[in-house]
C-alpha cells in the first residue's frame, strides 16, 4: 500500500463521499464542486442538490485539495468505481 492510499484509508466517510462526488459529478474538479456549493449556499442557481452542511463540506474540500496539491496526487483514484459511500 502506498503512502497516499494509507492516508486515504484514514479519511472520514464524509471525506470519501466528497471525493466520490467530485469524481462522478464534477469530473474530478474541486473548483467546479466548490463553485456549485457556494452558489447553493448563497441562494444562486446550482447544479446538484447536496447535503445541507455546505460550510463543513467546503472546509473538508480545502483540506483534501491541499493534500492533493502538496503531494501531487488524486485521492479519487482510491474511491471504488461507482461507489458513493452512504
């Protein structure tokens, strides 16, 4: 198991859920996902209806994005294909 997979396995289910949604709905783009969440939070038109805890999700995204940028890796590759944890 590589170091990034080990990190992935420490993530909370909410983190994995966001990674899966990013891969499936936003073609792997944190930027598109953040724009959509911020639009929903601000009462603007949005693409997908997600959970109500938008501010918490945005903070999780910042953390995951920082890890991926620092290590030049996509954690989405560790999400099982077609699986969105519940």
